[in-house]
C-alpha cells in the first residue's frame, strides 16, 4: 500500500490511466510511471467510484500526497490507500479533533507519529 493513493470524485471514463496522468499534469505533478489504476466498488449512477492508483515507487506516492494542497477549490481529493483499521483510527482521531476544536482549543492538527495519527499543536515537530 505504500505505492498506492486513492483519488475521490474523479469522473469515470474509459481511460482512467490517461485521466489520472492528465489530472496530475494539470496540478503540475509530472509522473509518468503509473503501474495501474483500479476503480473501487460497484458502479453506481449517483456518483463516481474511488480510483486506486498504483505507482512503481513509494516516493511518487509521497510527492502526489504532499501536492494535494494544490487541489483547493476542486472537488477532487487525494488520500492514502489505508487499511480498514487505519481508516477507523483516522476517523476516530478526526472526530476527536473536531470535538476539541468545538470546545475552543486552537492551533491543532493531526500528525502521524510512528504510523499512528495523533493530535498535536501546529508548528511542533513530530517525534
């Protein structure tokens, strides 16, 4: 999974590989070494399925995920390919972060320390 990302809300067409390459080029990420693409889930009429993109090198995955801030204003999202347990842990942490922010705490963010998500103060270095 270190070589994978998941792209949400990318329109479904017949040429997912070409679509991913052109989408990444549109946000100035030049990656041509994509191993494969796979749509996740059953086709439905109400929306687009997630697209799993497999790169040949984990460094490419890191580059794309770090560049996802360039997507502001677009309805397309990029995330890591998480296991079910990782997704559940991330969901719990996000809910806790939302609760703490609504209670008045500021300058909080989620950082991964040793592969586990933790809530930390912004601008602090992770261990």
